[in-house]
C-alpha cells in the first residue's frame, strides 16, 4: 500500500502533542510495511529543522517540507470577518506547496492520501484533479470546538464576539469538508460521534493516539514527603496558556499551606510566569525530554477550559503510571473513569481539594497511577490501533470507484 501523508507541521522534532501524534502514526505505518511519502508544511511556529530529524526516518519517508508564512495578516483576518473565509485554515494554502503536491501526484501514484488535520484540507481539490487516491482525513480534533470553548471561557466581550465568529466560520468549513473526503480517522470516540451527526459526512473510524509501551517506562519513584505536582505543554497554544493562568491565579494559591511543589514546563513559556516562581513553584520552561520530566514528578495537573480531541500529554502521563488531575473537558476523548484511573474536577476549589487530598494520601497517588497505566495497556496499544487504521484504509480502497 502506498500512502502520501500530508502534514500541517513536521513530525519531528516532537515539540508538542500534534507532532507526537503525527510522528507516532508515521512510524506505525512504516512498521506495518506501508510505502510512505511525507510532504509537510513548515512554518515559523513549526520550522523544518533537518538537524533534529532522525536520518533513517527522513530516508524511509522521503520527507520534504515547503515553508509557508502562516503568521496572522491583520488585513486578511479582518476581511475574513465579513466573508465566508475560514481564515485559520486558508493561511495554510500556498501556491508553492500546491505546485509541489501536483508534481508528486503526477510523477507517482498513491493508494491513500492521508491528510493530517483540517489545516491540510485546502488541497483536496488538487488531490482530486491529479490523483485517483482515496482521501482520509486524520482529525486531531474538531477545530471549531476549540474556538467555541475559548469564546465561552473569556470575559472579554470583544474577544468573545470575534472568537464566536471564528468558531462559526470554522464549523461551516468543517461540515463542508467532511463530505469531500473518503474517510475520517477521528482521534477520539467523542469526535467520532460528533462527525456521525453531520449529514452526509464520510465514513468515520476512531483511531486514538497509540502508545508504544516499551517507550513509556514508569520510574516507579516513591512519593516523598513533598508531593511534586506538574504541568507540561506548549505555551504557544492558547488552551495551555489559559489552563496555566487559571492554575496560577486561582488554584495554586489555595495550596500555599500544603507540603507540595508545582513544576511548570513547556516551550515558549511566557516570561511573566517566572514572576510567580519561588521555592515551591519551579518554572522549568522548555525541557530536553518531556517523558523524563513527567517521570520525575508525582502528579500531572491539567486544568483545561478549552480545546478538543485527545490530550496527548495526559495519555503519556497515564502511560508512565502517573496520577492525573484534569477537568471533564481535559478527560474528553479518553476512555477513563473518575477516581479509578484519573481524577476529574471543574472548579478551582475542587481541583485544589484533589491536590490537597493527594498531598495527604500518597497511596492514592500510587493507586490512580497504577490503574492509569493498566488502562493504557488495555485500550491504547499502538500495534492494535495501527491495524485498525490499515483496515480502514483497505475498506476505503474496496469501495467502488466514482
């Protein structure tokens, strides 16, 4: 089977959850014997850094990138307010990228063109004109939900109006686009159900983030007298910035008398966050190895108020046997059970209450973390998930043409 994977960001280096999800899937396809070619967008936010890409991976996938300037253009963004343009998506269309895509499609034939995220869908028309391949959209989340939830959580009226407008445009674009592809591989069961409610949407299957268990080795570190809580996430992603602001402004102050530490990590950490640092709040910024960082802590705290899809960092923490505290929205898309393999709360007081209870009950930290690892072992094994994706591809190929 020959697959052309079109990515909205380079799979490597794995600097955020999206890159990790893409890279894991790409390597899974290679392991299943798929002949894989990767064409990726490179941007200021996610540049193509050849020195940080595994040479064997690049060789096997014939990886190449085309640079796009996706920075916000104020005039274009304003014009999108009064047009039907889903500006967040249209920024990812480039004549240079389109030209290279046409060259690939006319010089070789592919069975499947795999689109990573909604941001690669502006190229559907080109794929249809120059290829007979089946098009499968890998949906990391429903984009309009992220912006809708950001709108709901902001107190700024002007920002709320703009975000709601953006969410509306994205929803219209998404509902149109899911009728134009041949199949949808959603990252969570919740998103699968949402896609199935859209009339005439393409067939959809749930392909969650798969964990290669041999890569996630729990440190089995004993919880010390001082419980170490942590948050890690790219801070140039709005839902993470919002979550950390809530954590620092309203949740952490409620634990000032507890024997606990809070460790914050993530690339693009805003300078102002360092102002909060003291002997109990440690700001690490970008860390060399995210898994090592998580393994050194006791509990992951992910107080998300917005976002969509599946939270890769939560899945990774669970695979490492860590107890995770999050919101209902943060746990969305994960087949978990509150107070068994995860802890869920939705108010500052309740999240702080869970953190306090864990500070005083080290056994509970161990129990929740152990059960989290068991859940991953049962439901999120990488090899099984890749088999499901290959089978879905094959069903698309078995469909009658036209």
